């Protein structure tokens, strides 16, 4: 990860990577790991059929070395678990994985 971007990772997040699921669909996770991250929350007002709605979006930046996929279990420092809605991977100028952005 770019050293300048790494200095922005001032918060932490616990990630238990998804490993598999049993015959009934229950997930199995690996050992949870606490990783440094950057968390940004944004509230947006959108118009729905019944009037304005508040939509909150959370973006989390983690180092590209972090073992995570869209089915991983993510726990924030306040103890809440949130499903990952989407992921973006970013490469450096040499094409190596630099960082990952998680959307909640």
C-alpha cells in the first residue's frame, strides 16, 4: 500500500474471512483478524415514492494485503456486524493490488 495512504488508516476493523458453507448453507469463517482501516460515513437524502428517505453509506479502506471477500464477516469497533454490499480493488502503478474499498 502507498505509504501516504497507509497513514490515513487510523481506525480498526475485525474481519473473519469466509471459508466455506455446510450443506444447509451455514457459513464457516476463519480466525478473526483486526486490521487498520479508514472509515467514512455519508448520509444522503433521496426521493422515494412516499417522500424523502435518508440513505447512509459507509466506505472502508483496507490494505491490499487484507484477506477479505464479499462474504467475510466484518465487525466494527462498536460491536456491530455488517454485510459487505460491494468491494473495489485498486492497483498501484505497477499493477499490484494496493488497497481495497469495502461498501456497507
